[in-house]
C-alpha cells in the first residue's frame, strides 16, 4: 500500500474519467500530457500503443536488464567451466590444453540464454510491480467494464499539478461520460 494513503493532504488515489471510445481516450491522453500531468495511467480492454505515446511514457528498462542478465550468465558459465577444468579438477586428456575454450562455447551459450530468460521474467515482474492483487482503481464499480468495452484515464493525486476540483473540471472537458473519485 502506498504511503500517500497516510498523508492528510492526499485522501484519495486520484480521479478516473470514463471515455466512450479508443479514439476519445487517445485524444484525451494527448490533452492530459499537454496540460502537464505526469502521474497518469490508462486502462483499456486491449492494448493501444498510441496511448502510451500520448501519455509520454518512456521506453522500458527491460532490454537493459535482459542484456545484463545474459552477460552475467555468459561470464558465470564460462568462469565456472574454467574453474572446474583448469583450477579445481585439471585432467590432461589426450595432451590437449587444460583451458580448451572451444569446448566451453556451447555451455557458455546455454548459460547466457538461461540467465537472460530468467532476467526477463524477474525484471518484468519487478518493473510491473507484480504481484499486485489489489489496486485502488478496483474500488470504482464501473471499472469492471474496462475488461469489456470501456476506456478509463486516471490522474493520480500524487501528481504535482493535481487539484481535485480543477482536475475534475479538466476531465469533464475532455468529453468524459463520467468522472469518479478513486479512493485508496
């Protein structure tokens, strides 16, 4: 649960506008971003890439996490083989050198793929804040329609520009069919 709930100047999570169509949501998202709101989220029954661009969301950090995980897996896999074959259990088989790097390529590749895949899954969970069985938007009864055919835009109360009445008027000016208060 957020620490905002315990602060007296933030008694609500934010305001939620219900919009009639995907086009109206994209248009509203552009206007909200242009108005200077930063802590905004949109909820749709299916992914709409234009909404993320309209809200000014940045690129994901996940590719960097996967790259670092893959490099760590590669380094770890190679060093493990080197430690086993050269330092801890050296075996001279057929006169080949102890550090026979061509034999290390396939296991190193497999360790790279394993670590990158694990980094992708764990990074996705961490960046999405999962598991999250509860979110304040579930307190709004009409939000259940978000998985069917409704589009919602939420401006959070932690936004520096947030003023309950001014934000409510702003959302109503965006042709929202309804503006609901989202409580913690």
